[in-house]
C-alpha cells in the first residue's frame, strides 16, 4: 500500500492541497504543495511547489474541476501526479460535521448527502468543501476519500459547555450547540504538549490558542476538550481578522430596528467587515503593528480589543480547568507574532505564567519550543500546527483499515 496521501482543503474560490507521507516528521516539508486560487475571476493562479522547484499557471480558472485538472497536470509533468505516486487515499478537510460526524469517515454518496444537509450550519464553508470532494472524486474515483471534520474534536465536551441557554425545543429542532472549530489543529498541537512537559497526557491541563485570520481558544484536560471559543458557527469567540467574535446579541436587534439592516447585511458585517479589519481597516498583524508605530489610534484600539478578548478567554479557561500546566500558541499569528504572545500573557506572574523575552523573540527559533522562563510553573509553548499532516494520518489509517477488512 502506498504511503502517500493527497490532502485537499477546498474554499469558495480556492483550493489548497498537499501530497504527504503520513509517517513523516512534522517538520519535514510535503512532497508537493499546491494552491489554486481566484477561481472564476479574470485571472487565476495555480502554484505547485516541491522541494526543488515552483511552477505557476496564471490563466483564468473557470471552475474547481478545471483548477484541479490543471494542477494535477503540472504535478504529472514533475512525475508527482496522483497516478504517478499510487496514492493510498485522499483526505478532505470539512469544516462542519454537525452531530452526525464525531470522527473521520470514509466518504460515500450518503455521506455527501448528509454534508449537504449540514450546509445551513456552515454556509460559508461546507458548500466549498462539498464541491472539492465531488470534483476530486470525479478525477480520482478509484481512491478512498476520507472526510476529517473541524468539529469532531469537540464532540465530547461537557454538556454545560456545549449547550446554550435558549429554548430547548428550538435547540432540538435546529441542532443548536457549541460545535467548535479548528479542532484538527487544537488536537494536533495539544498532543505534542505532554511530551514537551514530560508528563502523561491524562494528567495535563492545557489551553491551546489557534491564532490566524480565524482564531479560537480551547481548554483541554487529559486530552479531552472541556470548552472552546467558537460556537454554532466559526463566528463566535475571539476577535479575528474580519470576524467580530463574541458580541452582545442586542446589537443585532438595534441594527435591524434602527439601521434597517437585513439578515444578509448582518452576515456580511459580522463575517467580513468586523474584527481587526472593521476597527482599523487591516487584518494583517504586520500591517497593524506598523500602523501602531506610526501612531494610528484605530490600529491601537483594534490591537487592544484583540488582546483584551484573548486574555479574557485565557483567564476563564484557567478557572474552569481548575489549574493549568501549559498554554500553547499556534497558527499564523500565534507562531509568528511575538508581541501578541507577550501582551496576551503580560503581568500574569502571580498566576505562575512568566514569558522569557529572549526565547519569545528569537528570530531563529523553529519547531515546537518553550518561550516561558525556567521558573514559570505554567509552561508556555509555540507549536507549529500541521492540520494537513493530521488529516493525512487519519485518511491513511481509514484506508488501511478498509483494505484489511
């Protein structure tokens, strides 16, 4: 059985994919990585990157299927096409698994139908995920395809954390609960922490912070999620690049009654025109920090709200866990923005949290690493996430089980 897995992450106008050896070291780059973007726009872009070279195609891309076909053709020209490698499986990232999917599953027609039924729970993400699944299955129908869900890591959260205090009849009718997202990342990163601590995983209480354009926090005890910041949708919780995070629901009623906004207007506002970008016009932390240095008051406010909200979640999770062994930063902002890590944990020495400035700002640091002082009783880590590797491992295992059965 081949060791290689194609991992696909399909968005509304883009597709990211990697060819991965699931047994490889997390720090080892994938055999090939691809990006198909600007699908349906006048000028598209396909980029294939291997260890030795990068290929690009900037012609218009009319559809997901056209983009995948061209990307696979470029890979075939390098001898790394899906048929050249005799792939073991294809793993698909799916954002929302609802109550139905509490773990990875081999994709069948019935599974696709169930995913379609879940679209109202993730209207911005699941339709694109489903399109990617369909197109890839058309091109590579001879391979087992496996769906890995962002929500599954949170399926065992305590009822008090998973439920909202609203009418129970509505909850049951519309499948309302805190589903959580970025679960593949939180699970992958949290599994690294016990080894860094030298402790048995069942004895570790930790907080993982996935900070990217989308951001979420999770409290984990003994490897099981106890709480998470995102909710029914990926809109809740922390302040994000363009998403508001938690707000008073009464704001929405006020905007409807006084501002005349409609449901679609509110959706656009909270998902695409809020968060850091809504406050200061930028959602890239490098740009925001430059604006702050130049004295931009809106950038200072956006950064302050971001840090304040992050600290609020960290504090509440410390209390809910009843103790804490580690805090871990991951994803684009979490791995690269030393200022965010510093300010999120500043002044918490009385709680046993102490950042080592030199470790935190070391420009040459790579891989999983500690950034707290030797005296810090709560250890602070930066652990690069690798959701693609986790998806590859799940897909390979399910394909292997199917072959053996």
